[in-house]
C-alpha cells in the first residue's frame, strides 16, 4: 500500500500535498502546474478526437508492412501484424482514459456515498461502513481486480468495474475524514446557532469545504486506475485482442526490443505520460486548494 493509502486508511486528515516533492520555488510550482494541466487537457482532447482523426485502421492487419521502422509512411512504425503504431497508441490512450475515468468516477461516487452515510448515519452505520472499507483495503487493488476478472471474464467493461470495486474504500476514508473535520469548524457551528437546517448546512457549507482533498486524490487515483488497466491488459485480463491497449501493446512487444525497439518504447512512453499527467495534476490541485500552500506562496521566506 502506498503512503497516501496508508494515511487514508488510518482515518486521518489527508492531503496529497503531504506526499509531493517539496518545490520551494513558486515559479517552479507554477510551471509544473501549467505542464500538468496542459498535458492532461491535451491527452483528454486527443482521446476524444481520435475517431475524427485521419488515422489508419488500428485493428486491420497488413502483413506486407510487418514491423516497419518509423518513417514517412508510418511515423511511429508498424507492429508485428503491420498495423500502424501511431494509430494504435492513440486509440490505446483513448481506451486507457475511458477506463481510468470511468473506474475512478464509479469509485468516487461509491466512496462519497459510503462516507456521507457513515458520518451522518450514527455510530453503528459508521462502524459497518468503515469495517467494510478495512476488509477491502486489506486486498491490493490489482490483486482484487485479478480475482474479479477471473470470475467475470476479461473485457474493458469488467476492468473498470473491478478497479472501482476495490478502489472505493480509499475515497470513503478520505471524504469521511474531511467531512468530520469540516463539520466541527467554527463557521459550521455558527450556522447551526443561527438556525440553519442540517441539509442546508451540508450542501452549502460542509460539502463544498470537504471536496478539496477529494479532488486532489481523484486526479491521482485516475492515474492509478489507468496504470492498473495497463497491468491487467498486460497479463491478458483486461482489454482483449485485437482492440488496442497500452498494456496489451507492451505484452505483444515482449522480446522485440532489439529487432524493433519502437514496439516497446512507444507504448511505454505513452503509459508513462498518461499516468504522470494525472499524478502531477493531482499534486498541482492539492497545492492550489491547500490553504497552507497558498499562504506559503505569499509569505516571505
């Protein structure tokens, strides 16, 4: 379990900024944030525009052009079946983004629902949901996803269901901790004294002020979900042939680094950039939303 997961599982207040590198220069922080946002937005736009781009068929083999090196006809070369590597990697990024965002969104919704019920449902409900979360957190996400895929069978839909099934407890822990901290703050108590109802307090004050840690972690978790999808596809439990997937492309290129290095380098760089974009985006969001980080940017050193 990574440090962020351990902190969330312990039930303490969590901020992704606590696990980031200590950039001391505000200008450097700003540059990293711009790079993160630009990279994430670019990947998202590309993944949405892929069906409209004039690309070669990523599935239809062309055995007259097997394992061609990058050149004018194929900018990133072709694979062992003669399929255009550029077309396949762009479609694979689209698949990874779809699975990662869908899995994270499903886990986020389930985690927020469980955390809200735990905080406002009383001690018994809280104990039930948190013990359930402890059980799920005792299993590594990828290992649990492998078990589910073995039962449900491989496929893109089953991948994001499996990842979300074991991903919701961390969201629940993070959001529960934030809710507990926020609803004990002075301005929340003042709202109760002034006669505001619990529903109004929750939607107007508690919920908006509890979201920043969750927003930061959601971006990081999306990168983790994309990496998990690539790992499952690599061992043939995720996206199935001939549909392009970054993990599947890496699996198919095993043993080809010397004769055709582009088959390994291209999907390897792609999965690294996609995951790194969301991790940097989460770190930047954490610093932007953290009051202490904002204060440090305007305070003299």
